[in-house]
C-alpha cells in the first residue's frame, strides 16, 4: 500500500498484465477522437506523426510554445532529422491521395488541451542544473507547467499520458498538480506510456515496436483509460505486444530499460580498455559473447562513450531515486555506469596525446562526427563535447566536420561546457566537408559512426530527408591521405574502419579496444 499524493488516501497497487485485465473492473473504453501532444520534440513529433498516420479517424494536434519549432513542423524542413520521418509527416499532415489531413501543429496549447480526449505529455525532462538534486534528479518544471495548463484549461474529463521519461511516482505529482488546479468534478486518468524510440531509427521503432507499455491504476477508470490508449496503438501494433501493467512498474521499466542498455555499453567499454592492454580485439570479444542467445548481439559496440539525452539522465535519475530510498549501494552501482562512460572519453583522449608524442601543442586535429550517433543531428550529451574540449585544453587546433550538425550547434555545445572560452574561440573551427577539416591535419579522429567515414560500407548510407545528400557522402580515404601531414594518424573512436587497407595507404590506425599492447 502507498499513499496517493496530496490526499493521504491509501491506494492499493496490484501488478496487472495484459492477460489479467479484470472485466468486472473495466469500464467500456471510449474511442479517442482527439489527441493532443504537448511538446514537439524528438519524442512528441515522430510519435504523433505515426499515431496520426495509423489512425486516420483520429485528429492529432502537436502543440509547443516554441513558435519556430512549430512553424518548421509545417514545412518540409522538419526541425529534427530522422530517416523517413518526412514521408510519415507528409502522409498525415498534407492533403494528399484523397486522405483528409489529421496531423496538426500549433502553438495554441490551451485550445488543443481544451478539445482533447487524451493528452500526451512529451516535454523535455533534462537533469536538474540547480538546487536540490542538481546534476542527478530530473527537472520536472516543464512537466509541471504543462500539467498546470491542463488543470487550468480543461472543462471535460481527460486521459493524461506520461510519454516523457519521468522519475518513478511522477504520476502522483501530476495528480497532485491537477487536484490543485482543475475544476471540481472533472476526472483525469493518468497513464504511463514510455517511449522506447532511438534517434536515427525512430520511425522504424515506432512502426515496429518491441512492445508498447501502458501503465495505469488498477481501478475501473484506470483500466478503461489504458484500453482506450491501447486501441489507438492496436491500429498498427499486434495486441500481444501491448502490455498493460501497473502505473509505477511502467515508470520504472522505462528507466530500467535505458539503464540496462547503457550498462551493456559501459561493460563493453570497460572490456575495451582491457583489450588494449592484452592485445585482444573488442569487436571479436563482443561478437563472441553476443552469440550467446542469453546475451544477444545488440548494444555491444565499443565506443568513445554513449551520448544522447536519455542514458546519462535516466541512470542519474535512477541512482537519485535509489539514494532517496536509502539504498546507497544500489545508487553507487548505477552511477558506476556513468563513471565508466566518463573514463572512456578521458582514456581515448589520453591515447591520442600519447600517440602524438605526448603533446598536442599547435597540432591540427580533424574531428569527424559531432552528433552523439549517426543519422541524427542531435548533439545532446555527445562524447564529442568532452573530447573536443580535452583536445583544445591540450593545446590542439580542432577542426570539426559533421554531415548534419549545424556549425552554431557545435560552437554552443563546446563553449557551454568549457571554462576556457577564449581559448576555444581561438582553437576551434567547423568545416562543411571532411576534406576541408582534414587539410594539413596531424591526425583524424572519428567520434560519430556516420557511414560516410567507414571504409567497411561499400555504398552510401540510406538516410533520407533533411540533410539529403549530405548524409549520403562517402569519404575517399586516399584523398584524405593526400591532404594530411606525415605521419598520418587516425583515431577511430567508433570502430568504423577496416584498418588494413588504410595502413596500406600509410595511415596509422588506432581503434578503440584494439591494437595497443
Ligand atoms: C536510447 C534508447 O535506445 C531508446 O530505447 C530510448 O527511448 C532513448 O535512449 P538513443 O539514445 O536515441 O536511444 O540511441 P541509442 O541507439 O540507444 O544510442 C545511445 C548511445 O549509445 C549513442 O551515443 C550510441 O552511439 C551509443 N552506443 C550504442 C554505443 O556506444 N554502443 C552500442 O553498441 C550502441
Ligand atoms: P524530447 O527529446 O524529450 O522530445 P525535446 O527537447 O526535443 O525533448 O522536446 C521537448 C519539447 O517540449 C520542446 O520543443 C519544448 O519547447 C516543449 N515544451 C516544454 N515544456 C512545454 C510546455 N509547458 N508547453 C508546451 N511545450 C513545451
């Protein structure tokens, strides 16, 4: 038993799953006709677009107070880059092929809330930057302001869905805010329906999800609300993949999934350090362990560290929750995953310095890739921020190229995390092509696994949409060789290179988890 926030009423929590819906407890679910998604970002935009495409009888309105973002969603230059996203958006948004548009983008947050049957909360929940829990807990101010707005505006019952990743028991916070702000007599059902999409593959993940989690209270209204949301997904997802569970299990499952995925990467990265000392090859080790069906091959690629808006934030949030539950050993365990990630970035920088004769002073280093992974222009928590700053602090002139990341974004990220801003301004430059970045370089450093940089892939990448041809380039390494200073070092932080052909061209290739004895 625990207490429902703000009311002091004990609420029994029973875990239910898709097979044990209690029909006695289940009200007849209503077909939702109007969906409002608050937050037009990486989660809200693609999720709403797919939901609208697959439910032509449902009107989906995505709202955001960021006018520029909303305006961009109405054009063919979407505010985020995702392969195939433009096709999906156009299909639901534009009056084509006799289909009545049912996907709308608007800054009228209040209007969309008022009309909606169901509201998806897709606002950002970054790590807190100040106050209690700074650097660890999730910042819920955006969630709070969105929920307040719902409470103030709503004149009819609503289903409120947590799509953003939130700390466990956030549903109680949502309920508390609604109790304080909403008009009496209205009913709000709160569901947890975490998003599992990964950037770069968001559309595929949404169209073919491993599972859809829907957490609700085990009450007649809670279960009916879960069924209503499940019906929207059932338009394209097999019912067997739609799992209805306890509200708080669902909240925790999202954090747990990200923590376990990140834990695999940190485990492999820890092994990569051992490989470099032992003369083993991390790709071979990962391949061998991944053949064990209990382990599986995915998320075992060694790298210069994981980035993105989720892994670090969610692990720190999980650790913070563990600490507040007086479980310090559990908190330490989760934090160590982030610790290895930081270590990996530092270790990679140290290897570069050591190979380049222990000094980077005035050396020219070309950094290829700044996004936190390929097929996205997102730079949140990218390892490149730390590595570029480290290289600059060692005295290097760093020349960055990324096929999708805008120049301003690189500057903002590096400057924001530097305490030597003037030095950054002198030593950082951003270039529109890999060749320009590599001109006269002493070394090339690969920080993102863009297909363009790999000599293992014969054809161009399959990315489409914003960025167009820029994501389809293929780097001619022999041309790079002609541009560089001798000796020509390549530091492959993503293991995208087959070293042998490059070594024949005269490169010295240093890859993560390989080569150093
Ligand atoms: C992640 C989860 O995968 C997704 O389910 C969740 O909803 C959001 O967080 P995302 O961060 O977009 O998605 O990308 P992901 O593919 O998981 O990669 C995260 C980071 O780990 C990237 O920096 C990636 O390059 C790195 N990574 C991934 C590795 O270093 N090695 C791997 O084997 C896989
Ligand atoms: P995510 O990766 O979780 O989708 P993003 O930062 O890409 O995060 O998107 C979150 C979006 O939510 C942003 O565009 C932001 O402007 C929007 N947002 C945050 N709070 C509110 C709010 N109270 N009302 C409307 N939009 C909001």
